[in-house]
DNA sequence: TTTT
DNA sequence: TTTT
């Protein structure tokens, strides 16, 4: 009924832009989010959280999102499940993002604003295609 | 670096209170969160999101959380992975809650307040025990 | 750059639907949000937070939002300022909501769903009219 | 009943650390948060949002927070009111922060982590002193 | 495996 | 000015 996630972290790699059979743009990446405390053995730990973006926001992420650059993600948690090749049910948890902010864009200009950074809110109903098991 | 989740939904069953070997209380439940749009076939859909609570909050959830009752959950996303019996790496995504609100408590009194509802914020560093593969 | 607010509380009165000169629907109400701790003197306290909704969401709130009913609000903080009749600058802080959930709708049917509850996300850019000092 | 705010912006000036009569540390600053769209006249606009931090987090902000540096703030909205010298009721809206992240700390080391950055969550109940009209 |  |  309400489902909101906000993350700040760093993509583990550059994103890859794909298209669904019906031509909808989709970009997937994993965000490494440092935990606010150390593990038992004193190491810094992180959660590696899969993020999916659609349509205009997917294109923007393909253009601006870069491995290792600090990034803020807003969206909702989605839990999909499907049957794998061995007939077992597999659960996949992803963030479906509707807002992404590039906090360390290499394309920032001198006053700190991102150039050519379109309005990134994507409030239209989510396409059915997003449930495809990429 | 920042990791915040807010959900409103309904537990799919009553929670069960367990204790770690070191005696720390832990409660797990699944929250069914309706999606804000219908599926291709016109059905309402939901995400089924695992939630874990620890210590005092675990005890409170065991006492107040009930199957089907509207519930708000605040916390962070955690992604664990472990090797299963077949030697395969399995990823588990859960919400580690630090705040739970019982929006339809059956134990509310006539003026709408929850009785015996202690301060529910649990801001202390998370115990190492939480990484046990329950 | 990122501005997100999530509240659960109760409207202090029924909302009133107005229209801007250009015909845009706008609804304003105050949400009473109980604080999670008691005051020095042991009393429950609340924050009284002004909320503004626009367009379709304003119409939906006029239809469903009711005084005293538990309500969830998602949006962003906006700080306006204007000069009052004595020439003094006055600051007004409001939540511009883009999602409102009626958690205790009196119009719920027997299986708990809200009837005629349209998709409430309103992700379009905010109209200039919202800066009018209502 | 639930009250959560997450902001990313830039402090308009260096913070100043003060102490209440009872010796509790408090730091106040204003966060400039760019709006995601331009004004009617095509200008970028921002909301200027007052933020208050207490105790350990106040000390950390005094040490690390700097004017103009990108900063993430988590907390809750508080609406105070008091009578001013002319006997008029004045409303003050502030974010009481319980988590602050310095996204552009000048004290970051080469791998991007903040040095000497203590655990910043401050989950203890808020002190009565915070209601003093600073 | 699932809530209303 | 305030909700339960």
C-alpha cells in the first residue's frame, strides 16, 4: 500500500541499457551501500542491491551513471519469483527506481550542477514489461 | 551509505519470536504490500517482503503484530548470501526494521491509542547475530 | 536535490477543495502526527503539519480524506516566503504531497479495499500556481 | 505516528555548535535543496530547510559539515510555535536530524571513505531541551 | 507458501 | 486553531 526506498551508494559497474521486445528501455545495475557499522571482525560491510530503471530514466542512467560514482536512488521494492531450469522457485528482490541522482557526475559543471540533467521523476504507471525475468 | 525503507502492508501470518544462541530476541514476518497498479490481466498484485526485528522491537512485534492487520515498517534493506546444501550461493533480501507501527491494533483502547505501546525506535547498532541464516 | 517526506497521522479537519484562477484543483489540510515520545510533563505531543495536494490528487482527497482518519502522506517539503501586510517576510513550510493513502477510509468495502480509489501517484511537474499564498 | 524526512542538499553556511544551559550540544544549519524543476521564469529554485542536530551528532556536524558541501540528512519534521515580542504566535518548522552523511567531505581519503567518521545514528529519545526557542 |  |  506504501512502498518507498531511498539509497545512497556506488554502482558496482557501468550500467547496460537494454530494450524489451516491445521496445521499452531498461537499465539494471547493482548499488553497493555501505552499512553504518562494522562487522564482528571490524571490517566495513556493504549491501549489494539490484536496481532497475525504465524508459526515460533508463536512458538517463545509461548516459550518466558510472561505476563507483556516488549515486542516490529512490523507488520501491519489488519481489518477483519464477521457476528456474531445475523447477525450483527462485525469488528476486529489486528496487524499481523512479528517481536517480548522480551525486558525483563527471559531467558536472563548475557550479556543481549537472548539465543536461532532465527532470528525472518518472511517475507514470509501471509497464508490464518490467516483470520479465531479465 | 544511506539505506532507508518505509512500507505499509499486512503481515501474511502471526509472527514467531525466536532467540539466538546468545539469547537475543528476533522476530520474522512477511509483509504483503499491495502494488499501486493492476497487473496486465487486471488483478491486484502485492510484493511479499520479509521483515526481521531484533531485541525489544522483536518482543513488541510478537505481542502486537497480527496476521492481516495494517502495519507500517521502517528500516533498511539487507542482502545476505550463504551457501546452501547443494553448494550454491543463495541471496536473501530482508528489511531489518527499527520502527514498526501497528495501524490496526486489536489492542487499541477506545480513544485509539495503543496500550502498553513502548517507544519503538531501536537505534542501537545491530547485533552480529542478525547475520545468522535463520 | 532529493527531498522526500513520509508521514502517518490524522487530519485535524475535513479538507476543502479550491481552484486556482487558472482552474487547477488544490486541497489543503493539516496532519496531526503524534511524536514517538512524551513531553517533559508526560503528555503526548503532536506536530501539526500543513499538506497541499494538486490536480487529480486534490480531488481524490476532497472525496476520501476525513477529519481524524488515519492517513499516510508522501511528498516533498516546500518552504515559501512572502511579504505580509506589515511588510514583514513570512516563511511558510508545507508538504507538497504526491501520494496519499486513506488507511481508515469509511468508504472501504467489506474486504477492506477502498472503492473507486484511483492510482494516486501524481508525478507530473508541479504547477506554478502552487506558489500562490492561499 | 510516523514522520520521516530524507534530504540531499548543501548547507548555506558553516554550522555553529552551541550548548543548552544543561550542557547538551546542538547544531543548527540551513540546507539548500534544489527543486527538480524550474520556475515559471526558467530559473532553478531551491527550498531552504532548517536542520537541528543534537548531542553526538551535533558535535560531528560541527566537525565535518561545511558550507556548500553536498550533504544527506535524515530525520523528522518538527513544528514548534511560540509567542513573539509583539504577542503574535510564530510557527517554526525544522528537521530534527538523527543521521547526517557528508557526501563531499574534504576529509575523505583516497578510497572515498570518510576518516574518523563515527557511527552517526542517534536513536536515543530526544531531549526536552530541543524545544527551546533558539 | 502468502495479506485485505 | 488543531487529530486519536
